[in-house]
């Protein structure tokens, strides 16, 4: 963020202009007057007004800057939030039904998210929008609003969550035929990179130019990368973000995914956030580090005055153990997600917890008492960041208010043997629907809508004949 210094710039007629500090900010515009000045200062011609749908896909409208600043009413059809990842509109179940009139929902720009779009050839900006109804109320099934609803529960308890996501993804060679498997791209050495490159600097250096563009694009948008590493899989990278407010961090993950895809395309390859894109290789996760502050004092409530863990710390873990398996469909949202949750891979398949034990679902990293936190290692990188954060924080919140006591910490490898989690999408959907404790913290309308969409996606998946079926059934049955 910019300091309070003034920047001097010459106008077209040569007159010196003194710009207020906010014009240099990449993010943080506070009102429409500042937005207009911010856009004019950068010569922005077009605005992308975007919002995440249930899958986390950016949806919205693009318009000239003059139209954006003229108080134009922006709207989207409500059907976009009932759409499957394949573009279908399933019939819903439970207490929610699709509205055949498909009324419009309004896009309300969050001006604090206004930022440039650095990969566009013409000067373009983007802004994340909230979704409200014609009555001006937040639409309960819009992902950003679902996360805010969970944060409202924390605020009512006098608490303030802090999160830090870690996002894994694969770089793969461009492949226009979905019937063919994905393969690692060719790096600067001229050879496709192999697996077993965890934390390898040489592995990252294979894609130096691409990584430079990721950093450059991120800096231009005001997105803060903490670290970038090569992970275990071939051409699998991980970006760690700095800790902060959950909505702001979800916004950053939302924008990072788009940024990384655009940078990869510039270099003739794909970046994929599929949970399990390559058979036999590790899956991609979105680990979430979580701590809770006292809203008044700013003190980490996971730690007592003497530095020892608090009872609320253990209750938070107890809530994760009890509720996360019932919320898993919000962290593992597709059929492919459950291919990652397999034994003997670098992924937890349980609801165990432990101190600095990476084989558990809930890891407590080694830290100073003031930084005590819980890492949720179950979410996959294909998850909508707003919904994954909402689900993870909801589990911990319910654990704290209900005083749930966790199991003893696990000191052995816990990701081998049986899977103690839902093994498929439909099982996970049913668990979400059956838990009444989620109705208040997440909202009944969201749950019914989300579960209906997930069932619709499963039915679409069932229409596809897989290579496994052709290999083993074609001539044998």
C-alpha cells in the first residue's frame, strides 16, 4: 500500500498535478469519487465487474469506464448461482426450488477491490462485486455472502478469525482433447520436469519466466505472495499467502487463480487447480491456516496468558474433527476431488489432529504462543475459496460454542489404511444436508441450493463413459 506521500505528475497541458496518496494504491479505494479519480489517473478504458459463482468461476459484465462511473445499475440472472460446472441447471431438491422467472440479482461493486488487469492489452481494471436482491439484502447463496454470514457469527461472539491459505496447482502442457491424459510441460531445460521435486529451486527455475510474470501480475494487482515453492508432483507449484481477514484472503485466492491461469497461457501452457489432474501423482490442496483473535484486545484466544493452549483452542479442533467430515463437500466439491483423498498419498484421509504432523487432517504447526493456529489440510485446490473458508471456520466456531472436546493428538502416520472421510460426492452431499447445526451458521437456502447443484453435477458425470470402463468391461463382461 502507498504511503502518505504526494506524487507530482504533468497533465496534458503541462500543468503539474499533485495526486493524493490513494491514487497510487493498487487496492483500497473507498468511494465512487475516489474510484473515478483512480480510473482517470490510470487511463482505464474498460471495467470488468466480476463475482464468484458457486464453483468460484468469475462471472460478470464488462463495460466502458464512463458507464461504470455513471451509477449504472448492474445485474445478473439468478440462474448463474444454480448452474453446474458443466453449465447445466438441475432441478433442485429439499426446500429450495428453481425460480422459472429467473429474476435478476444486482451486482454491488466492492470498490476496495478495484485493481488493474495487467494481462490485458488495453488499460483495463477489475472489481469484485457483492450480490444483493432487489430489496437490497444480501443474497444468502452467493459465496461471498456465505462467508460473511459465518464471520457475522464470530463477530457476535466477540471473535475475529485470521486465515492464511496455501494453494497448490499444476502446470501442464496444452491439451485440447479431454480424452487424453495431461502431461507436464517442457521447462527451460528442454525436458518435461519429473516428480520428486519438492522444495527444489531447480524445479521452480525451470519456469523462471512464468514465475516472474506471476509475481509481476500479482504486484500490479496488489496481491501479496508470501512464498512460492515446487511441490512433490511434476510441475506442481504452491503459493503461500500472508495471513489476514478471511474475505480479503478469499478475494486474493479468487484473483490468484485467474492470474496464474493467464500467466500460464502467456507461456503456452495450462495452469490447473484440479484436485487430481494426473494419475499416480499427488493431488493439489488448499491448506488453510486459522487462528482466532479477541475482537477487542487483538489477543490470540488459542493461547492463555501463560503461553499454554486455551480450552477454546481444543474446542476449535474438536469442532473441526466433528463437523469437517460433514462439510467436506464444500472443501472437496467434485467427483475428481475424492480421487485426491486416497490412502498412501501425500494427503490426509482422516479427521485426526496432531502437533506438526502432516499426515493428519488438522495440523498444529510449531509456532510462538501468540501465533498458535490450526491448519486444515483437507480442502483441495478446486474448492471455491469463499466456501472452503466458510466451511472450515464454521466447523471451528461450532466446536467453540458447543464445547466439543477433541481426540488425543496423533503422533504416528495417519494417512495410511482406511479412509475415515466420505468416499464420494453423493455421500458428502448427504452429510451436509443431514446436519441441522449448519442451518443457522451457513443458511438453509444456501445448503439446499448447493446440494442440488452438486447432485446435478454428479448426474452429468454419470453420463460420461470412462477409459477404465472401456479397458476392463469392453471385452470381459
